[in-house]
């Protein structure tokens, strides 16, 4: 059986009652996290309004789904483009380590748009979200950890195109063959260039939104009888061969239906690249202990897996002198300076430091920070994302290391902590509306999607 056929049968056949309680509970946290991030991407990111304005011009007054941040209506494919892009704009959205993918920005926003159009129940929404995570995360793992990135492709953008077709098909009640055809068409739509790193471009922010839009287009075509490519994943010129140096096709379906990768999706406590989080946690800990004063530090060494160095530590001089918010999000020296000077890394602190500019002390800490790989850390990655920091101050040397980070299954964030992210990311939304959304998500299996979305329509008008 083809991979696409396995995915389609899974999408059609999974029932809410088959989901373990811990999967349902975690899925709710992931949904709330993405709603918060989608609002926050509009409120806090400089790309928010330009993206929304551009899509409005294309949508031309459509309806069917709600733009979470503004409460306005657009056609499902356009609302999901905006919502997906906003959710990934702050790099604060949940993350699957083994697949190195931010699946949620597409999975949840696609499910919300498709679900709103058909009036889905809360149970249907939760189930479709789990289906999306299970497919997107496995597909990312099948690309081979990092080997897609090495080819210049971003799995967050490419893999979610296919999971979107499964989500839409499930919520619309499509037969398996329509979902298979839609995925076959997705093979010519999957995209996500890593070239954004050169100038801190907004392409990356748009990747989940484009994946959603592509899925809605392919689903409509497949429903109309348009034929998609066979063997779209495993074929000689299929997705896995075209987007990965070291593909692992069996991983695409391994454990599907018996093991829930959804449980391995981590919720991020900081709005910086996940590869900086271990250093942030360790250095904040040192600062809170009073073990070292920032002005007395002579050097900081951050060690992490090799791929992390390539993303947040190289070229080191550029990482020591970030010139934009995107640069700062992907700079380990910036993370080190933020942790040691502010002792926290909330979005308000991050934004203030960027807007006010770097103080002399902050700039000096970035200049004395080095980032290196380590063989022992590489040996544990990507199953774990370990890290180590070494701080030298005069004759004193302090070292800290860890394997797990807050937000992972081993150190989970509570539902209330995720609700706090909604408060942080949606400052203009009235507390009554934030509370209502939180209450509905917490008990989502006993609500429908209208209960969840209706409070956000016109929220900024109150």
C-alpha cells in the first residue's frame, strides 16, 4: 500500500474515542498555543499587517473562515494562509524535535479553517488536529533529520502541505481516494526555501500559510476529479527523493495508529529558535542563582548539536551582531546576552531590546560568546536537544548542561502556562474574550467550533 493510501485511510478511519486521554489533553494545549501564536504574530511581528493586507487584496471579500487575530472573515484558503503565517511569525509555535518541524502552525490553523466552514464539533476538531500532527511529524522524520534542511528545504512548509489535505478531507467527509489524489497534487505544491536566512526575510513566516492554501486548492481540485501523482512520497521522483539527501521512507508510516507523535510536540516557552532554548534556560538559571554578574563575564561558550550551530551560531560574527528581529531569534549570542542581562526571555523583553537597541553591556556579552558543536551532544540529537554552557569570569569557571528543555514531554508546560501565552500574545483582546477561548479549548470535546471561534469575531471592536 502506498504511503498516501495509508495516510488517507488513517485520516478517514481515526475516531475520537480511539484517542488516549493524554493525547486529547495535549492536543488541546497545542490548539490553544497556536491560537495564541496566530494572534501574536499579527500583534507583535512587523510582518503582520503587510501579510494581512496583501491577502485581503487576493481574497476580495470572501467568507467561510475567521482570521484569528482580526476577527474578519475570508475564504477558508485565504484565512488559513493568514492564520498559518501569523502563527509562525514569532518562532514561538510548538515544535516536534525528531522531525525538526513546526507542524502546528499549519495543522491547527488548517483544521480551524476547514472545521469552521463545515461547522465541526470539538471532537472532530481535536481528531483532525491529531491526524495532522501524526502525518506531518512522521513525514518530516521520513525526510531524515536535517537532510531536507541541507538541501535548502524547510519541512515546516513542505510536509504540512500533505497533512493539510488529510485534515481537509477528514473534516469534509471525503473518501480516501480523494485524499490520495489531493496528496498527489500536493507533490507539485510543497515548498519552503531556507534562503530566508540570508537577510532575515519573511518567507519562513509564510511557509505554514502557503502550505494551508496549497492544501485547500489541491483538495478542491481532487474533489472535482483532478488526478494527482501516484506514489507521490516513495516514487523515484517523489517527495522523499526530491526533498531529502537521506530519506527514510518506512518512518513515514511507522507506528501510525499505535504510537502518537502528537505527544512529542513541545510547546515553546521562549520566542526564539528552539536551538537557543537550552542556553537560555541554563544561563537564566545561573543569573538567578547570582552565580555570576554580567559585567564580570570574560567569555561564554555555548555547545549544542552541529545543526544548531549552523542555524544559530554561524557565521559567528554575524550572529554576534544581529540586525533584525529575525536575526536575533536565530542568534545564540543574542540569547546568551538576553538571559544574563534580563533573566527572562518573554516577548515583551525581546521586543524592547530590539526596539531600543543593544546597550554596551549587551553588545559586549554577544561579542564574547562563542558557539560550538560537541560530539557527545551530536550523539543524542535529534531524539534529544541537549546543550552545555561554560561561563568564565576571572578565575571562576561555571558549567551547566541539560538534555531536556521546558515544554517537552519530560518537562511539560501546564494548560495554565499555555493560557498565559494567550495573555502575553493577545494584549489588545479583552480578558473576557481570552478567558472564554481558554475555557472552550479546555473542554473542547463538549463544545463545537462555533463556540471557540465566535468570541474572536469582532473582539477588537469591544
